[in-house]
């Protein structure tokens, strides 16, 4: 079993990012980074998944399918960000409208007492 340093070196020698490896295995890029930094122990499962991810990503680079997959994922991520921004914008407008309604109601109540 490779050490955490060897896993990182193995990944870097193939010019792969943590996200590249995570795309090809069942571990998140955050967990892979934690293993490489020694924040969590290298278990047999983590080790096998990381090695599998590195090997699969390297093979995809050789096969020429790596960049196509990366572009597809970037497009999906962009669409998801746009959806989230639209959702935030909508909720922000709703909150502003509610705030303005409360101010108007408060002014009407003050005017009625005069």
C-alpha cells in the first residue's frame, strides 16, 4: 500500500488534480486532499479508490476522452451555478418586496392615528 506522500506523488506525476481523480472514483476531492495532507488516515478502501481514480483518469487522458468529459462537467457546473444565482436573485427580490410591504404598512398605520 502506498503512503499518503506516494499517492500524492503518483497523482502529480500524471498531472492530475484532486478533482480529476475524484471524477473517476468514489471519494470526494476533499477527502482525497485530506488523505494526502494526513488529516485522515489512509484506509485500504481510500487507497484502492484513489489509485483506481488516478489510473482511470490517466487512461482517459490516453484514450482522449478526458477533455471531453471535463468539458461536459464544466458545462453542467456552469448551468447549476446559473440556476443557483437565479434562485438567489428571486429570493432576494421576494425578501425586498416583503420588506417594502412592511414599511408601507407601518406608514399607513402611523398616518391613520393622526
